[in-house]
C-alpha cells in the first residue's frame, strides 16, 4: 500500500475509522486522556472487594437454583459464573497478599 504525500505528516499517518470503538480516542496520533479514578485507594479497594463478594453470592445463588430447579438454569451459566467468582477471589487474594508483603517491607526498613 502506498501513501500519497498529503496523507503522511512526519511520523503520523491519518487512519480512517469505520467503527467508533477502533482506535478509541486516537485522532492523528493524539492519545486519549485516561480518566482519573475517583476517591482514594481504600475506597477503590472496598468497591473491588464488594464486587468480588457479589460475584460469589451470584455464583452461590445459581448453584442453589441448579440444585432446586435444574431446568431453569443453564449448566454453562453456572460454570462460567463459578469460574468468574473463583478468578475474582484469586486475584483479590493475590492483591491482598502483595499489599501485606509491601507493608511488612516498609515497616522492616528502619
């Protein structure tokens, strides 16, 4: 593919988008500004743990519904929800372990 001299501006090539999700926010090489998180770390952490808890509760509810009324629940939904809840819990555990390890390292430096 060859570019015309008017299409190329230094190191930036103008890309035509057909879908707004393609190259979201990148217009002529200018990156989109990332949204800043609202609140502090503790608020974000509590929200993330609440989301993990909600996934666990949803997984338990689907499992109970599978036992009581098997025809109303798809087996795949139960397995996917269970896997999502398990993954969320594993990630939360890893983050908590890393935060505790970091805290211990900071307190051991005297």
